[in-house]
C-alpha cells in the first residue's frame, strides 16, 4: 500500500507537469517567441513540493489543503491567460485552421497524421496540432485542466483525517464546480466584442479566482458528527454555530464569494455595461441569482434554527 501511494503521488504530479508543458509549448508556438519557455520555471515549486511530500509524508496530501493542486494551477494559469488574450486580440487575423466541431473534421485531421507516419512522425504530429484552431486549443486546455484536477485529487493519497466518504463527496462537488466554471468561461468569453478587451481581463480574473476552490477541502472535511455534540462534558464547549454547521457555512461562502456571486456580477455587467443580451446569458444570470438567494436563505435558516447549548451548571436545591 505505501508503494501504491508513492506511485500515485508521482504519477499525479507528472500529469500536472505534462499538461502545463503542453500549455507552454502552445504559447511559444502562438507567440512565435522561445522566451516563453521561461514559464517552465513555474514547475520548480511543484517539483520541490513533490520531493518534500514524498520524503516527509510518504506522498500523502494534507487534510484541508492541497499544495500540489495549487502549484499546478499556478503553473498552467499564466499560459491560459496568454492564449486567451492573444486569441481575443487576433480573432480577425487567424489563419485558416481546423475547427474540431464535427466527426468529419476529427477524422480528416487523424487521416492527415496517419499519412505522415514514419521518419517524419514528430513533424506530422506537430503539424496536426498546430493546424487546430485557437479557440479549440484553448477550450481543450480548459477541459483537460478541470478533468485533471478531479482525477488528480482522486489519485492523490488521502491526507490525515480524510475518509473515503469525504473524498467521494469532495469529488462530486468538484464535478459540479468544474461544469459551472467551464460553462462560465466558454459562454461568457464568446460574448466578448472586439472593442471590449477590458471584459476579457474581468472574465479571466473571476475565472482564476473561482479556480481557488479546488485546492481547498473545507467544504467537506471540516464537518463534525452532530451526535458527538450530545455527549456532554467538554463536547458542549464546541457546540457553536460554526462547529455544528461548518460544512454548510463553507459551501455558502464558496458560492457567494468565489463562484455564483462573482459569476452573477460579471453576467450583469456584460448585459448592462457592455450591452450584450441573449437568451442563454439571461438564463445563466437567473440561475446564478437563484443560487445566491437560496444560499442566503439557507444561511438565514441555519442561524435562526441554531440554539446555543444550555448551561451545564445544576441549580442548587
């Protein structure tokens, strides 16, 4: 079992580095400047973290926080920022490319690659990858990033105090969160007009902020069994609102300040200030608004139903 944990820890971080390296390669090709290979310096903290974790913790992750996932985000987010900004600034000047919007396009690209197998396989692979349109490349990086965050957390050895049940809950939360984030970036960035570069910065900033949910595990592992509160003695000292409802409160905080709240503000800004209006944008804005209102209502119910523990002192006869 320790060997399996050791191998899983190495494989997960190796996949992190590989995907980040693909992102840097794409940046250097798009910008046609090898100086962007310096972005690989961002891998150094991840490698150092891997060495320290393998040596001191035998590959085990931490309970409330995952440094490996945070450092992976730090290594790949700059590449995605550069690609997004370059794509938004050069939409009209993009050369003819392969748009992977149908099976026929995919089959055509694969067939062209099969025709180059042999001594020029590497060149054929590079030609195939560089022929894909920029928007497909960026969307693929977003998708692979989110999928790898979920699989990476699944493969990483459990931290001390984290049960398999808590991990399964956390992974389910990650799946829903990833779907919402991908929908936000893909839908909202497609609404950006050529004369609205500041909107791209706003969307990418909110997207980066929302990604900070993945290194944190507080939405699951801070929960405490309610039954333990009824045992009396010193347990009653922990019968506070935060200790009893830590999971619910943290989920509400994440929704209001990290995900649905910022997403709602951006979508309202797009509709009012930038005067972009269509059916799907309105629908997702209403959805974010409903989630914010329901979370506020949930917080109100929790506070209203909470009853502080009665004093343990017995009145004298």
